[in-house]
């Protein structure tokens, strides 16, 4: 039986694999390795790993580290020659910039979590050997005499400085991004771990004569992390005998496993990432969580997906222990605004030097707030980031078919029980390119779509393509809600000038949609201060339109000031309870560190 991720890839017909790490671009103000060294200096491993994990997943890695290097291996089985090419990160896991990075040992659980999020695996000992043989730059090992301090951040930094100096001397032999080996020993996967689930397997640290200092060793507990450990990420995807495949497929194949293993068939190809029994138990009783991994924040579970020509998605679920299996799943598809990454849209507590995009939406925190009030639902959110970070451009791309939006929603819905699934379609700004592509492509809006929320996000509305479908869907069920937020953007000023037309901005398009629906449903309208409210069908339909007398740009302010919460609760008894739309942030305590 195919996994739901395999079904997703088939539905989207994406390329077999990419040879780059699926990470957001490194922010210009992201801390370098020297700053990270200072930050982790006082920390023990349990506190150190989450900090490193955050930096990796936010894209704070050197530019050269993002591109895999091909490594070819050959073997002969029963007279047949097999050839495979796998793709390895050019060096060991590092945070920071090309000019200022820190090689960062982490626990096998953290390493596995990072690998899972980036569609990668950890190597076997023969893969480590092959990497060393293929390396353009072979560094001589630089051991530090063993002491109790070898597990401290101070020694990590000292060893990093030794290796960095070696690497600078060898730049003439191989530029940044060339395959490097010999600087660390590897955390590896091995058949031995099946009987030793609480151990770590290490191997390698090849000397210049090609002989590794460290034979395969499983004597340390999984909590042991010292300065000599390196994490080499390997793309999960490879080619074998000219055909696309995965590392796991090859290791599980008796005829092919010898390409990557000296231990025969390997089916235990990952370290546990969930050492907490309560979480493991919760995952067992919630089957759709099987594809998720623990987030370092709020006990949440996440699944990051590379969608190829359709961008990428991150699905966020609540802490497993909080999930009531019998409750319906409220799956929110949130199409991102133009120019924003998933990480920026989720948001976090920021420093003065951080990119301002991280502090303008806070959809992550607003979702966590919603989970505290929607206690009879399991709220899951799927962040949808367009290729090039612009859904309108995606829609205009050559060969585009709006049906791709429908296929994506169907594929990401696959793991959830159909009889318990409620779908919400939401977008901010240019995210409407995805929503209206979906709406145009479906023959009619399915009944399990319970809410459509347009947060200053209806530029693409066209009467002939969308109005009748929306009206029919709203009339078909009392649990179908439409929420539209907009402001008078046509009079807003940017550098003293207008930037959208009266008809083309969200103010104009929202009034066009309001007028068209008004031919079907009677609306009640009122104005409170500068806020127009138009409702129909006892609150099922709600337009909140800010008149904008100050001529300000309120495009993201509408979202930041509890706009996402309002768009998710409009028309229900929970609307306005514990928060105020356009009031102070109700979700401050839920902002990600």
C-alpha cells in the first residue's frame, strides 16, 4: 500500500528529487557561527539542540551547504553489476554563513528529526567510505585529547576553529561547496541499532591513508554527543541502475543493498525522534500522525513537504496528548501572501535585527489561540508556500492548470479520516491566486469545505467564475461560512502615492463580491467608526471592510490584529469572545520563541 506522501507525489507529478536542501533562504541578519557559539556556550545538550534545530530549520546555514554532491557506488550481485549515485551534503551539519559557520554535533534524535524535515537520511558506514573516496578535499583528522569537557560547547567551538583553518588552507583544492571529508566521524545507521534502540552508532574519521580512526561503534548512549561527531545529511532520493529510487528502497532490496550496506538488508534506517512515551502512545492512537515529527515548540507535530513545481507545504498539528481521536479534524489550508516564507508566516519572537516579516502575521500563534477555544475540534493547519513565493505568478506560469490546486488539496487531505474531516480554505494577499484557482477548477464546492476566509485577499475574484459556486455552497449548508476582510486600499498612500485602482484592489473586489452575493442573499449592513460590517444568512457571510480614513496601508495589520482569529470564528458564538478584531494581539502568549 502506498503511503500518503507517495500518493501526494503521484498526484502532483513532481520531479523525482531535487539536489538542494529544502530550506528557506538565509536571512541577512541571521547570526553567524561565532554568535551561535556564544549562545550555546553555557548550554548542556538538551538545551543546546533546540537552539541549533531552530537555526537550521529557519535556513541559517551556509550557502555552500545547500547543494548536494553526487557520490557513485558500484557492486556486483550474482554476476550483475549495479551502479547507484546518492547525494551527500558537502560537509557536516553547520549553522551560520559561508564566512562564519559552526560545525554542530547534535544528538541522533535531533539529527534524525532534521533529516526527516529535509527529506534526507543519515549514512551507513559504506556510504561514509564512499564519501571519503569521492571527496575533493580530504582533511587530516584533528583529534583533541579526550577529557570530560569533550561534550561541551567550548570544545565544539575549539575543534571547529581547527577544522576551519584546515579548510581555508585547502580552498585552492576545492572551493566552498566541494565535497569535504576527514574532519569528523559520522553518526550512522546500522543493523546493530535494532537491538540497541537507546544507543548511537558512530563510524569513520578517515585518516589520509584512507583508514578510519573509528570502526563502527555502538557503545555510547544516544544522549552522548562529543566534539568529534558529525552529521552528514544524505538526500533520500538517488538513482540506481539509471532509475530513480530511495536510499530506503535500496537498503531493503536483497539484490541492491550491497551498494550501501555491509550488513545485508537494512529496514531499521532511522533513529527514534520521539523518545517521550506519552507522545509515542498518542501517535499510535492517532494514525494520521504517523507521518509527522515533533516540533521544538509547544509540543506540536509538523510535516514539511517539498511539492516541486507547486512549492512547499508545512502541516502543523497540535500536541498529540491534546488530540481527542473522536473529534473532527479542522484542516485549514492557508495560502501564503506574496514574498513570505512559511517560517515568516508562522512568526516568532524577534530581536531588533530580525527580518520584520516574522512579526507581521503570527498565524502560528493565532492558530494556537484558536486551539484553546475550538476544543471540540482538532485544528490542523497546512501552510502553502508558492514556488517563487507568489501564487499569482504560479497561476500564470507556462503550462499551468488550475486543477493542480484541487489535486494539492485532495492529496494533503489524504491521511485524515474522510468522515471526520472539515476543510477551511484561507489566504492572505496574493494567496488568493491559489484559492480562486481551486474555486474555478472544482465543479462545485464540496460540502466538507466549512469555511472560506479571504484576508485582504480577493484580487482574483471574477463574477462569472466564482460567484455562483459560492452562493450555491453557502445556501447548501448552515455550517458553511464565508469571511472577507478588506480595507480601502485605493486611497492608501505609499510614498505619497496611490498603488491600486478603485476596482482592482481588495476594496473594489470585495464590494464586487458583496454586490454579486447581494443578488442572492439579503444583507444587513452597519458602520461602527470606520468599520463597515455586512452580514447575511445569520452571520454565515461576513464582510468586514475598513474605510481607512487615515489613508494607511493596513494590508498586514488586518491579519496581525487578530484578523486570522476573526476569519476563523466569524458567524459563530465564539466570534469576539476573548479578542477584538483590530484590537491588541490576543495571542501574545502563543508566539513561538
